[in-house]
């Protein structure tokens, strides 16, 4: 169902299928939005997609369901445990036999993508072009499959690219398309949105990453402005300033009675500025992390998924540390932006607390000696182009000794959304149930 916001009469809202979330979003997601569903495995992202798709079917919306993580028959079986019967509706698998009736839902799975990749490769013209082979998990293959799904659903006609009526698009997960080249996440996300986004398409795009893997060591120095006074502090000292205690909610907002600013880089303009720190994140690790030594003599302790700003052939791209090598150039902000080389990367055993910062809107921060750190992993490209971000996470199960999940709406365009966290339960017969903390 599409809701009309009484306070903003021109904004139509699309139900998520979860009552508590709809209420937090003033009735639902603004029609035409692309919403990133982010979080680590096991937090409930795929079940959120089931709710969204099933609600659409019940309300008469056609659905395009891209699944790269599981076979759709497994999605159907799991959804049935939560009271959602997809088999009540006409399902068509893209690449299968031509449907005799108009389907309600078009499924694009890995087999559909393989067939589409072969078709795209066979359609190449010259011998030189034929040397280019499309793969199932190429972003071009996904775009072609979604375009064909619009046609199968009868939503587009020749010469018309915008669907004739509202359609729900689910991609679970988009991370699969850049898993082997994460530095391309942002480019691929833009490419997909430009090619397939329309006003009549409201999308859920799943991005899988583990927040527990993106942190810096407690002794790393960062420059902050505290109530307009500039200080150089370690992350452990920053923890003391904000009163953060281990065991609190995973994202812990800095208290509003403090004014804490950190330096951040706007990659589009390549300018740095002081911005408010939105949240400090702290957790315990007992595993190998990486010590990175740079050619200017500085070094840093990082987990493998933190992104550093890499220079390659003139381009600047945030790249997770695990994909960097010796002699790669990374950018620091010391008397302006300049590049230094990675002299060495060593794995070291680390036991203790590690930290992260959330700094909107760029989601990066600059350490005291100039190294620029991106605080997202495989989600950072998608989150930049998304109109909304709904993030899911769980407590450290080794510490908590049980599974406890959470959900928070990090952003949603044209929405005065609830900004607190929810406790997320998954119940038989109901699926996701949210409770405000």
C-alpha cells in the first residue's frame, strides 16, 4: 500500500511490511527511493526483504526479486515459517520458459544471471568485442536482467523506460557484484542506479558487511575540537570524554551536551573540513589485525576492512586494507593532500578494544598525522547513492553469550524518521518484530 503523508501531501509512502518500521518512517519509504539494507550476516536483512516483497504482492505491486545469496525456493520456504506464502502468487524465473500468464513476481537468481551473461556475450558484434565475456556477477548483466524483468511484468513498452506503474525491486545482495573488487562499489552503485532507477521503482538493496571488522587501535591519535578547543587525543581518551562503556548499544551516539568535531574529507571537492562526530563505536577483538607502515615513517593499527584512500592512475578510491599491498600509494592530509607509499603491512596479534567513528556525510575521518580512514567496508559505495539506509547489527555473541539484534534508520530522504534504535526479534509466524529501546 502507498501511504500519503498528511504533513507532506506530495510524498507517497510505500509500506515496508513491518508495522513498527512504517510508524518510524512516517508511514513508510518515500516512493521511488533506493534504500540500502546494511549489516553483518545473520542480522535479519533477508527477512526484511521478504516482508517488503510480500507486502507489495498483497497490495498489488509487481515485484522483481534478485537473489544471489540463496535459491528462491529457500526464500519461499523460510518466508512460509513467518506467515508469508509467496506460492499464492504467479512466480516467473527469468530465463525460463515464456510465461503464459502475467507473473506477479519475477525472480532473478544466479542461473538467470548466467543465462543473461551468455546472451550478452553472444550478441557482441566484432571479433574484438567478442573477446569481452560477460560474467553472471557483472553489474552490466544485472542491469540487463532487471530491464528484461520490467518487460516480462508488462511494465515498460518500446520507447518507454519508466515502468507504467509502481514496482518493488529487491537485490539480495548487491555486495556479490563487487566482492572481488570492493573499490568499485561506488562506481557500480551509481551505474546501476542511473540505468535502472525510475520514479515508479522503490528498491531494497542489501549490502553485507560486518561492522565488527572495521576499527582502529585504542592508541591511535586523532585531532578533535571539543567545544571549539582543538585537542590531540587517543581513541581511548576519546572514549573517556564521551563516557562510552563497553556493553552499551553498538552504535553509541556522542552525548548532545558535547560539541565534538573531527576532520573529514569531501572526496568530490577534495577539500577537508571539521564536521560533527555522530557516533563512537567500540568493541572487543581477539584476533590478528594489521600494522601498516608508511614511507613518511608513520604507522597505524587497523582491521582489514577499514578503507584507506588509494591513488591509482590519478583516481582516488577508498579501498579496504585487505586489498592493499606494499608500494601502493595512499593519500594523507598533511599541509594539503599528498601521497605516501605503503612500506610494509604486517599481521599482528591483538587482544583488546578497537574503535570507529561515524562522521556524516562523508563517513571518513582524518587521524592526527593526516591518514584518511573510511569507516565503512563493502557498504560504503552503496550508502553514498542510497536515499535511505537501514542498518542492522548484533551484540558480540562471544561476549554476550546470546544473539541480540538491533535495527536503526541511519537516514531516509524526505522523512522525519525515528532516530533511536530498535531491538529486533525474529518470531515464528510473524517474522521481524521491532521494539523501541
